[in-house]
């Protein structure tokens, strides 16, 4: 567990807008190990999504560099699969077609890609819904499809941009448990953005707190809570200690960003 | 949460039929009572009679008119879609294309089909090509604009997701932009199809000897108001039928969309 | 441009009236470039209507039925138009107008012109003939075709054209032959390679009645006439004064209307006007009779009902005739 | 997140001008080089010259034509809005009304303005009323349908919220339905305003002696292709100007909406 | 604090739909005291919103009755002010107009209603935003406007239908604190629907757990946690005990409803 997979070095990102330059991320550095589950928390607009977009290769940093497995990310990087908050499923594709969409783009035969997709669909508990369209599914089910679509594309890294924020509290809890199970099964590296400190603590190996805009690393917490993190863990001293520390830091940044905006 | 009555389909049909019957009865009554001169507005019964006359017997001209007009509409419309949809996609995808062609399009778009009659006669004479051309010119710019719009409305998140899964530029267009824009392209085409009908009536003003437009214009020359109304009602019915047909096509092409039973 | 009548000339030339303009009765007349409207143009230009207390506005409407409809709606009061349209409107029950006269019986100004390569009726087989449907040439054309053994739809194809489009369409070769009246008729005859295949003078109608197929008729709005028959008579008096002027001064007439109302070469126009047979107020008593135009109208309604099937029944056109308002012809 | 180039307004203007210039140059070049006969399509330079001729000098007919046509459009359009908007609101609010009138509306709606010429002449003659009526008939059903749609799209949650605050039925209509439907009503009216222009060209085919439609029709009779094109371009320019005007009205009426600089 | 304000007696609600009858709420009984803060939790689709709509008088129960201050609710009841999850602000009204909308409907003079509205706007911390349109505000700010709009209408009861579900975790926390403060200041009676058990425990005097559809009262918990319920309270034994109990009950119902649907 000590092999560095992602190396984010002094990355910064400045947008040119009609109203002037916006520095979204500034001098951000972080190493992520293979198989690690890293959560990023931070105030709204602090640059979390921008960071993720750079990792996916959608935009190039204006300063610094990001490397994946030693290669600097220079263009769209399919080795980093993204899961969006709004699922971003193709509404015109059935569940099966959505999940096998990545392999299809690589011209893998229909038989082969459907077989693989079926496995993933089963793994996220959607067996029987292969021919349903996303519009016919609940939010939680759609998020499962998005998860299995990303996994069926066999990425090295899962990038998650507040994937569960749109779900209700109970569905969210179920999805969190599922994600942890799958991550532990597959050993994928996960970078997970969330607004919820509870969620970050339930999921992660490490929690990164970002400063208000321009986003930098404000603090990194090693999350040594034991697995599985059921109710018992959530009552433990250590959980509450971590929660309070993170909360205080985030709160400070939220306040700072509110002050600065006003 | 809704505080609106929601009628069942059959209820809508019944109320609608009552509406139609009231409309027709008032019309018939106004003519019979002498309130309106039958020469100025023949009653529905007379129109129906004329309609039957024109669609039965040795020369059932009405059905032939509908067929010929429909062919003209469909050819002109299909041509405009064939050119307008790809061009619109291109303009939707490329901001440069869009900025480049927009001014020219906005000059062509407001022109009524009717205003193309002089030029089209000069260029193409009075044959079928001229009819197609008028329908085409009346439709093309609208198809283009609707398609551009539809393309631009495709959620950019979906393109991002596809690229993240490894899609190349052309694959994004093929697998995301095209199917994503399809619903709005189709509803645009549905609107344009109705426009195409208004164009064919223009096209058939001059140099025609068959078609619903021709039927109306000759009826006018002979002062046959009943026949004018038959022509008008035939347009309505044909457009409504085509609309239903189009909805079926839409349903077949977009199985993933929820299609309301009635608006 | 059409309709932009210039009254100032009329004022200077011959107005004997002294009333201010405000007291003039507004009348709208509708018509086209056809010679039959020339008296109206002359009446305006010479100030005859103004003298009689009318402010006459002239508006262009190309087709007879459109003119009749404008009168039926009450919008316009006076028009000259083709007999065919009038009979057809009567047959369909339009009762809002009077037939008050017939100002010209001028055969020989319309006909069937064949394009390049069409020299005889036999050449027409399988060809396209264009003309304005529902006009007098509709009847002329169909009778000529029938007489020559050609059946529309089987041997020849007929195409509906706007009056003004006919010459251009034939010249462009979009139809193989066309039927049209003046001034388009002369225009086509003058073109190289065009052949006049037949004229209204070749029809049975001419042979029987010595008229054109659809002679011009004078129409007045019924309500307008009934409201003040004296006014209507005053109006027609002015009109027939114009007719007399036209009849007696074809050269001057041509000069007055050429360019402004009728787009035709002055020489040709003058020549045609000299040939044109006008009927004055005094002639009406002869023409508007059973032995005059009524017999011809009966014959035409027969054709309309049985041959062309354009009308559901033969109208009793005599019920529309109003001769009370025709001025007693003095000259 | 967007992977699209976003041009500044001035860039769009520059690219668009280049597009227009290329279009005009190709056209001019094609005629000058003899590729196209100038009689069939006069070059832009000739059209411009004709346009100047028609809009200057003793009788500047063109401006008068534009003014007269614009008045006809606006009167007919305003009448259709005056009747169509309240009726559409009513139909949007009441499902019974909607079900009752829908069939009749769907028969009237597809009818081209042109097809009303025979009846309108019969009923109203050839005066201004007839022109207004044709524009009205071409617009009314569309206004009605757009308004009904706009009304039905108002978020029912807002009505609930208002009722919860104590609003009576009429207050809900006045304070929620009306302002809530306004943006969609206005964009519907914008579309219909363009339709109104196509109608006026129909209306001016018969019994007119001034107006852009009349200008095109007489030009056709005289084989004056240059003037036909002047008429057509004048329509385009007028519609575009009216559209800008309409956008300003929209902005003034809807200060709470974000108005994009360009599409 | 022992005067019963709302009396819900054996209420049931059955909808006739195209697919048959749906029993949304069945035999629901609950008394709410004046000044009480009651939270309702329950599985998705268990009839919570339906219950709220009946309290607001939007729909009439098909069985049983609801009375407010002794009067049976028979039509829309402005004494019960609602706060929706999606704010339901009039987009075409400024903040000031939105907040003074209720009084305006009662034909209260502009001066008077604006003055009152300004007070409420200040109380929810939006001073300076009087002339902004809702579209120009963040979600949290819009929810504050909705709150002050409801309060400016001087209702006896506040009905809240998951009002904070659309907010991010941090904004949500701030809004929760604000609501508690205002409720304590004004002594309003509050009925609050939520999916989040944490939220219910932070806010309420009592927590009502609803059964899966058709919704009935499954359990009622007296929430005796001390105020203010800052971090300390959230770490306390009692908090965690309550949380676990409620969680287990809700979980049971979620599972039951999932089983029944499948
Ligand atoms: N394409 C862009 N052009 C200009 N500014 C941008 C762009 N993308 C993001 N920004 C700005 O950069 C800052 C960071 O945005 P980002 O979306 O990364 O924040 P975030 O942390 O994901 O916020 P949230 O919690 O709301 O999702 C914001 O101020 C945003 O307005
Ligand atoms: N107007 C209606 N017609 C038919 N069925 C309805 C209607 N309103 C609600 N229902 C049904 O009643 C049940 C309860 O709905 P309700 O909205 O009250 O649930 P809820 O507890 O608020 O759910 P959620 O947590 O998703 O907000 C659902 O099954 C719903 O489908
Ligand atoms: Mg983000
Ligand atoms: Mg609900």
C-alpha cells in the first residue's frame, strides 16, 4: 500500500472570465497511493470540482502537474473514471447499454461487453433492470448504474464528485456501504469529494480539507477508524474527535469565504 | 399536490366532442336562421355534402388533391430535413460555424414561402421542382435553427461522461450529441411539418392543376365557397393525421421518453 | 404604380363643380390592366367622376371573382369584370350585386397561343396549356379544344396560372401553349416562334352571338345602389361619359392611360383601341335584352353547368339585372 | 466544465460579418462571372442600387411599404394577442375549457393564412380590415396554444404556496399564474410576430396597392427581379429589427430573468 | 406547554388513480401542543407530504379529521405556513416582495407590510438583499427568504416539508441552528418532515416515526436532549441511543417497503 499512483504537484488553475481572472486552485499538492480511498471536503466553490476535472484531464492546470502511474495527464484520461452527482447516464440507453458503453467505444464485441456489464450490474444489485431506461429508475438505482458503468470501463481510479448528495439520507447510507464494499473488493483507488464530514469519515482512509478559494490543502487527516464502520464506530470517541476537528477547520474556511464574498 | 382536475382520456374525448358539436351546431344554426348568408358561409351540412361529392363518384378529386399535396409537402420537407439537420448539428457543435452562418440564416429565415414564388418561377418554372423548392425554402432555415438549438441543449455533462469513458470527438457526436439532440430535433421537425403545409398552399397558387391549394384557389375563382371550406378542412384533417403519424414515429424513435397521453 | 391616381390634373383640366372636395362621395372601383377598364381610368384622369361629385379610388385586383367579392363585401362599389365570374357567383348564390350593363363586346382580343414547335392543334397532344382558371379564356380554351377533338386531362394538361404570369411562363417554356387576353395576348403574338392557334372568334359562341366568350359586364354593389339609386345613376352617367370619350378619341385615350394604367406600346395600344367595340349608354337598351347578351349568357351557363361542371345549377341571371340606373343614352 | 469555446460578443460580430461578406461576394461574383444570369438573380450591388432608388427621391415607396405592412402586422398581431392571451389563460387554468375547445382549435390552427384569403375577401372585401383579419386568423390559434401551454407550465408549487399564504382563486391567477406564465407567453408572442409577417405578405397579394407584399407581387408582374429581392430583404430587415425591439420589451417586462447576450 | 393546538384523529387518505386505489395515509393520530417542535421521519413515499398537505388544507382526508385550535380544517388554512424543499419563491418578486406577499394578499398597506417584511428579512440575516431576485441568491439564502415569507404571514404553525434537503451539509447546519433560534424566539409550533435522523434529533421536541405506506404512527420519541444542541450534545450517549433506536425502526420500514415494491 505504499506505491504512489497519483502525484499532484503544485497544481494551480486560473480561469479567465469576462469579469477578470479567477484563481480556483492554487499550489495544490497531494500524493495518493494505489488502493487508497481519499475524501476531499471543503467550502462551496473552493475548487474541488476543478481539481477533479484536472485529474480527469478535461482541463489542463495552468501551473504544476498531475501524474498518474508516472505519466503526466495531458488529455482526457479514461484510466480515471468519474461518477457525477447527477449520474450523467445516457437517458436513451438501457441500463445494459449504459454500463457497456465504455467497452463499446473501444469496439469490444457486443457479446463480450454485455457479459461483462451483466456482472457489474449484478454486483451493484440491479439484476433484472438490464433493459430499463435510467428515467424509470430511482435516484439511488441510477447512481448504482453510474457506478457500474465506471467500473465496467476498468479504470485505475474512481473520481467521485459528491455522488450521493442528491440521494435521501437512507438511500445514501446504503450506497455508501455498497461503495466501500466494492472498493475493498476491487482495490480501486478512489478520490471522493463530499460536503458531508460524516460521509468522509465513514468512507475514507484519508480526509483532505481544502481551504476556501483558491483551493489549497489546508489539512490532511489519516482516518484510522476500524472497518466496518457501522453504528458502533460512529459512536466511538475517535470518530467524534475527528469529526469535530474537521468540522472546525471547514467551518473556519466557510466563514472566511462568506466574509470575503460579502 | 396538484389542485387540478385531471380528466381521463375518455372524458377529454367526450368534452371535446361536445365542444365540436356545439361549434358545428351554432354555425349550422346561424346559417339556417338566416343570420349568416349561406353564400358567405355555407353551413357544415352543405360543406359535408360538397366534401362527399368531391371525394366520391367518377372523379374523386379530393383524395387525389390530398395525395399530391402530401407528396409535395413530404418531398420539400424531407429535403429541408436532409440538408437542415446535418447543417444544424454542425452549427450546434461549432461556435465558429454558428457565428459565421447566423447572420445569413437570420436573413433567410423570416422570408415567407410565398415570397419565394417569383424567384422560384423564374428559376424552376412551374413544375413539381418549383413546388418542392418553395416548401424547401419555407422549411430549411427553421429546421436548421431548431436543430442547432437542439444540439446546443444536449447536456454537456453527458459529453464529458462519454469522453471520460474514452469517446473520441466523432464518437461523442455519434453516441451523445445525436441521440441527445434527437428529441428536440424531432419536435422541431414536427413544428416545421405544419409549416410545410402552409408553404404548399402557397406553392399551389400558381402553375398547379391539382392539390389542396389548387382546389381552394379554383374554388375561389368559381365562387364555390363550399369547396373553399372543403379544401380548408381537408388541410386541417391531413395535418392532424400527419401529426398523429409523426407522434408514432417519435414514440418508435424515442422509446426511453415518457410520452404523455394528452396535454 | 397602381392606384396612385392623380386628381390634380383633373382639377385643372375640366372641373366645372365648385363644391369643396370634402363633399365628394367616395367610391372604390376595382380592376386590372385589361382594356375594359380604360373608361374608368379616363374618367378619373379627365375628372368626369369628380364633376359628378365622386371621389373615385381605383384599386388593382387582377381577377374577376376577387373584384366581385370586393363588391359583395361592400368594400368596393363598382367594377367591370368577366361575365363568366359573374354567372358563377350567381349560381353559387351571391345576391349582393347588380348587373347594370355591358360596356364592350370586343371579340378578337384573346386567344390560344402556341409556343415554339406548336403550330397546329394536333401538335398540342400530350402538351401543357396554361391560363387563369375560371376566366373567360377558360371557356374559350375548352371550347376550342373540344372543337378540335382534344380532351383535357387525356390529350392535354391544363395548368392554372396568374393572369400576369401567363406571358412569362409561356416564354420560359414552362407551358407549351397559353390562353390570354390583352395586353398579354399581343405581347405573346409579338414573340418569335409563337403561333396563334385560335381565338375567341373561332368559337361557337362567337359564331352564334358575335361576342367574345365572356364579355365584360358592369357591376354595382346592391346595397350601395339600393340606398340611393339616383346616386348610382349619376355615377354611371359619368362612366358612360368616359366611354363616349374613349370611343371617340382612341388616340387621346391611349396617351392618357399608356404607361400609367396599361403597360403596352403606345402604337399597338392605339391600334387596338381603334378596333375595340365600345357600347355606350344608348346601346344598353339593345344589348341588355333577350336578343342581345341574355341569349349568349344562357348559352354560356349551359356550358358552365354541363361541360365544365363549374356551377351546380343554371342561375336566373335576369334577377340580378338592374336597368333603372342606366342613364338614358343621349349620344 | 464546458468544453466549448465561448466567443465574446465582438468576436461573434466579426465572424458573422465575415460570413455575410463571403455570402454576398460569392453571389456578386457568380453573377459578374456570368455563372448566373443577372436577369435570374441580380447581384447584391444591383439590389442595393434598386433599394436606394426605391427609398430615396420624390416617391420613396419602400419606406411607405414597410410602414404600411408593419401597421397591418401590428394591428392583426395585437388583436390576436388581445383575444388569444386571455382565452389561452382560461384554457390553461381550466381543464374543462381546454378539453372543450381543443378540437375546434386544432382544426383552425393548421390553416395557412393564405387559405383565409377567399373567405376574408368575401366577408370583408379588400380594405385594411381584411388584411388585419388575415393576420389575425394566421396568428390567433398560435397565440392561444402558446398561452395555454405557458399557463400550464407554471409550477403548481407556486400556486400552492400562494394559496397557503391566503391567496384566493383570482389572486392566484393575478399574482402567480399571470406573472409565472409571462416569460413563455412572451416568447410565444415573439414566434407569432414572425408568423404575422408571413401572413401580411399573403394578405397583400390581393387588393393592396401598398405594402411589402404588394411590392413583391407587382415587381413579379414587371419581371423586376431586383425589386422582388429588395422586397424580400426589406422583410428580413424589418423582422430582425422588430425582434430586437421585442427583446427589449421582454427585458423590461422580465427584469428577474437572466437574458443571454447571444445564443 | 400542555395546550393541544393540532389534533390529528384517525386520519386516512386514499387516492384514486388510473392504476387503482393508493392508500397513502391510514388511521394516523397525533396531538401536537402549542409551541412544540415535532419532527416526522419515515421511508420515501410513506405519506409524509400527504399528511402535510392535509394539515395545510390542500386536500381533505378521506377519513378522520384534523383540527387546529379546535376548528376542523376544511379548506386551505393560512394559519399553517408551509416551507417547501424547493423554496417555492416567486421568481419575479424581489426578496422584499416575496416576504410581504402574504400581507399584500390581505390588502395591508405597502408601507406597513414592507416595514414588517424588513424586520423578518433582517432576522434571517438577509439585510441588504431586499431588492435581489430569488434567482440571484444561493440555495441557503432562498430558504431563508422562504422562512421569513412564512413568518411574515404570522402563522400559528410552521409546516416544513424537508426544507433543508437541497442544501449542502454546511449550509444545512447553519439553517438548522437558525430555525431553532427563531422557533425558540417566536414560540411557533413546528411540524418538520425530514429524511435525516440527525436533523430530527437536533431540532425536535418529539420525533414521530412513520410506517411504510400506508403511513401510520409507528413510534413517537420524546427528544429530551438539552439545548443548545451543539457538538457536545451530538456526542452524548443519549443522542446516540436515540439515533440508533430511530434508525433501526426506519430501516425496518425501508426494508419492508422495498420488499413490498419488488
Ligand atoms: N470554467 C470556469 N470558468 C470560470 N470560473 C470557473 C470555471 N469553473 C469553475 N470556476 C470558478 O472556480 C471556483 C471553483 O469552482 P469549483 O466548481 O471547482 O468549486 P467546488 O469546490 O466544486 O464548488 P461546489 O462545492 O459548489 O461544487 C468557483 O469560484 C467557480 O466559480
Ligand atoms: N395526488 C396523488 N394521486 C395519487 N397518488 C398519490 C398522490 N399524492 C401522493 N400519492 C401517493 O401516495 C403515497 C405517499 O406520497 P407522499 O408524497 O405523501 O410520500 P412522502 O412520504 O412525502 O414521500 P417522499 O419521502 O418521497 O417525499 C405515494 O405512494 C404516492 O405515490
Ligand atoms: Mg463541485
Ligand atoms: Mg414528500
